[in-house]
C-alpha cells in the first residue's frame, strides 16, 4: 500500500486546515493511501518532518500551509537522493508557489489534484546550502515580511503585508550591492533585487512574466535606487506587468547569481529570513516533482513537451 504523509502548519493563513483534516485523511485512505499527518510546532519543524518522511520512504508528501511551510518541506527533501513527489494544499496567506502552479485554495479540489496523479518537475533554487521554491530577494523592502505578526496575517490575510509596506515606505533606503549573473556584473545602489523561479511574487502575478517553472533559469529583477515617487510609480506599473522596460529596472534570466554587499544585507527566501549576504544562487534544474492540474499548466511546462530530459539527474 502506498503511504502519504501530510505536513501541515496549524497556524498558517486563517487557520482553517485543522477542521478539514479528518476529511482529507479519509479521502486519501479511500484512494488507497495509508495516510498520516504531522502538525508543525514552529520554525524548522516542517523541514525535520519532511526529512523523516524521506527516511521512512513515504511515497507522497503533502505540504499544507503557506509558502513558508512548502519551503521548509522542500528543504527537508531537496538534498536527498530519493525525493518523494510533493502535493500542495495552499492554506497560507499568500500562496505564491501554489498560485504559480494553479493549485486552488479550495482544500477538496487541491486534494483531488493530488489524487489525480499528474505531476511536473519544477526547478528549485539553492543558496548557501538552503533551498527555495519561489523567490529569493534582498533589500530593505523584502525585509518587511518578517515583521508582520501572525495574528495580523490571520485576521487580514495578504492585506497585512500591504499595510506593513505602506507603513514602511518612507523609511526604505537603497543598499549598495554587487550582483554577478552568468558572467555579467551590476554594481550600484538598489532598492531590492529578486531572484524568481515562478512568475508569482507577493500576490504580484506579473512581476516576472516570462518565468518558466522548469527551464533551469532564474528571473533576475533589480530595482535600482529611486526616490519615493518613482518607487510608487514603478510598483503600480509592476501590478500591470509594465515595469520591465523602465530605466530603473534590470530584468534578465540567469542560471547562477552571486550577490555581495559592504552593508549588512539580509536574504529573504520564500518570504522568510534566510541568513545574510554574501550569497551564491544556483538553479537546480527540474529537481522536484509536484502534483498539478495539468490542463492549467502552460504547454511548454508540461511533461509531454519536456521529453526525456525531465527524467535526468
Ligand atoms: N505551530 C507553529 N507555530 C508558530 N509558527 C509556526 C508553527 N508551525 C510552523 N510555523 C512557522 O510559520 C511559518 C509561516 O508559515 P506558512 O508559510 O505556512 O503560513 P503563512 O505565513 O500564513 O503563509 P504565507 O507564507 O503564504 O504568507 C513557517 O515558515 C514556520 O516557520
């Protein structure tokens, strides 16, 4: 009998998953899985739980939570040789990764997608021995995600991040950085830089419009130093995906990126604090298989167009 392990964060998003858990377990059992679950207890626990699930040779690991939980689960799996397929039940505040893969927030539908059994390989980012699935970034603006209290997120959802952003806007300053990407060099002051694996960041779905989830490339976006008015102008352009040609924006694809700074510069990995720079980023090509609604995935990202290379590594 196949075995499934659900790793869920009881505090994520609006804390709704607990109520559905018995139904989800029953549904998995009815589909022929022996199903069990682990409720995370705090930072790092989902990584530990995923590592144990790998050791115990679970066939399927389901991450139920927000991007932070999925990131932790991937961190427990990505280094291992035997990597079980991952199912995602998005119950977080932002759910960028799930949104990029068209996995809906409705728990029942998300479980149906897993049970249907269609999966695709996705790229994973590695930086200083940590992994990310969606986005890495740096700059004062990316640091605001750490300060949003859990209770506020539970009450307000994504709005909590925007409120925090507005509160911080006047105090955001630029940072001097050196960014090396595939042999090219950028040196100067930046408001932020983002290294994306998908097109969905902080609810902005058009930030990296031509990102592919499994082409082995990062989308690198650098926002140079701006004044407050320019910053607001570019942010509103970004909502419509019209920011890429702005003279303050550098946007390109790269496979390897190095970032360093004279100042203290924190690294944000999938919305959580991930250590300080310097950092070296590497794109791990099609490193993990995730269950998705195949009919919603762009043709070029689907297995039939991936060919045999999808089975490499
Ligand atoms: N029992 C717990 N109590 C407090 N924090 C927890 C607990 N379990 C996990 N966490 C931490 O909560 C972090 C954020 O969780 P998660 O991403 O699932 O939800 P979220 O913050 O609501 O959603 P999003 O990341 O999409 O904004 C995790 O990275 C983890 O470190």
